């Protein structure tokens, strides 16, 4: 039974990768660079987008908002006057705990890709399964809030290992927590040595400029990395 | 394809429920009451257990610790001198984002059920899939940290809807957050009207006595609820 289960999972991931490549080809054709944006629930993804998107002057941004249910985050981002498409995983997708390539593909017709330089796909809040499913992105960015504790890289290693950038969020709370940033960074380097990381706060704006520059550099890439 | 997917999911849940009933029968035979303890990553489940378990005088407690990888939480709880069994979902279970009845069943031989009045199953940190898989528990308790935002019941309704008790944790952080407790409770009542809830802090001990009494009452139940 165990072997069957592994095979079923492998087949599903193979199928997912095939569709992810088709998504990627569509993004490349439109010269749209794509960020897969992931975190645990409540780490602050939407607040960080609210902060950084208005700073990306000259870059046409779009957002694909993934949630099990509801459109609260999409509603928040719509006020920034960027194209936002909501993708719910409960209607037709069985309440999945992650976005997969097929779900993203189903949303592509509603996105004006030719008018989007940078598409941010805000994934479902979850530190496990989103890391297993490529959706056609160029880069993966994850957020880890200092309220979550220093042990998270060791407990959810795949997520931390597959990202190009780790945003350590809510650093304005540090004075009020028993949280050791060095310990988090040590654990991070244990699972993904040297991965780029930034300390940020959506509330105070700390680190947002650095992150904006990083996103702008993603758009400036002539060739997308493999 | 959609219909096939739904059927596969339904079959998996049926199989899970059958095994969950077998687990429950074993727990009942040993007069062990079981709590399925769930939350997002970093909401503070282990810290809350470290606080409450020593308070449960006269009740023999055991813990089944679920994680994708590692045994950090089990190591923390072992210092409380209660039987702790670690269950990792990556070794042999494909890195699942939740515990299911079969995984719990595989751990039962390593638990001295006859010497345990209250078994706490600390689930994998995730607000989606753990809610779908019964493991044979009597009651479900979930933790939602005030650092996660007031919108969580609306975004992850199934988890909030299937619990008998919601612990609202890290309330010592309230003075440092823009968090509206009334708004959270309003959203909670929208998805699970009147569900029991407690405001707690593992750091200050606030609310821990109330939670201890609740757990003691679970043990005192003569008949387990359906």
C-alpha cells in the first residue's frame, strides 16, 4: 500500500510539472515574470504586498490570489488598482490546501498577461504542500513571521529549501517576543545554506525597499532561469 | 477529471473514517480520552501543552507528536515526564501535511494506552487538511494566534467549524498588534456559532487554568460523545 501511495503521488507531481511547463511557456511568451509567494496562514503575505506593490514604479503588476474560500485578500489588493484574480480551491478543486499548476492554468484566461510584467501568485497559507507543486513560476518567495518561532525551517524543510528568497516578517514585534533571529538564521542555513533573506515589517516599512529592489531585478531578467 | 478527483478524495476519506473508528474502539477499550490538537504552524500548540500538562494533577497524560520532520516538540515535551511518541509524516507517509487515522494507528503499539487517561495528538501545523481527517479522537481543539489576523475563520472555515474548543493564543501580544478580538469572535461565530472559546497566553499563564479544567472535564466524561 505504501508503494502504491508513493507512485500515486509521483504520478500526480509528474502531471503537475507538465502543466507547470505549459504555464511557464505562456508566461514567457507574454514576457511576464512570475513569483510564487508562500507562507503559513497569517504570516503577512497580503500586508507585505499592500506595502511593496505601490513602490514598484514603472512595473505593471498583477496578482493571482489563492485561498480555500473567500476573496478578502483579493478585495484588499484591488484597492491598489492592479489586476487581481481570485482562485478558490474549494469550488471545483475539493478544498485543496495548495495551488497546483492546473488551478493556475484555469485562471490564466482571466489575466491580461500581455499587460503584466510581474505576476504575484499568492498561494494558500500552508508550509507543506505548496512547496511540492510548481505552478510555472520563475521564483519562489516565502514569508516566515517572527511570531512563528525559530524552529520552522527544521520542521518544514522543503518549503524553506525550494525558495530563492525568505522574508522574515513582523520584525516590529521582536521587542515583545522571546525570539532569537540568529537562531532562526542558523536553522535556515541548516536546510538551505546561504539562501537570500531579508528582515521586513509591513507595519514600519523596514526592509520593504530592499524587497522592492529584489522584485524589480526579477522583472529585469532577460532570460528566465531554468 | 473533476468528478474523478472528487470520488478519489471521497474514497480516501471513507477509508480513513473506517480506521478512525477502529482507533476509537481501542481508545475506548483502554478508557483513554483523546484530543486532536490542531493549528497553523507556530500558533503555540507545544508551548500551551508545556504549560497545561503539569497542571493536570491526577490525570495520566500521553502525547502523540505529529510533524513532517524532526522531533523537536517531542523532545520539549519529554522533559515533562509524560510518555511522548513522535510520528513523522515524511518517513513512509510521503511528507503528508496532516495526520490521518492510519498514521495514528501505526503509532498505537508504542503508546501504553492502559496507562493513559488523556492522549493529546498534536497534529501537523496546517489549517486545511487536518480538519478533513478524523483520527479517532473524542474532541478537537484548535489554536489560533492573535498574530495571525482576525480573518482566519473566514479563510479556513472547515477547521474552525469542526472544533469543540478554539484557543485564541498569544494574547500577551495584543498591546503590540492592531488586532481586534471582537472582530475575530464575530468571524468565528459566523462559521461556528457559539463554539466554546478561551483567550490564553502560554507566556503569562492567562487562561491556562480555564483550559486545564476543560481538559479535566473531557477525562471525566463517562461516555464519549458520538
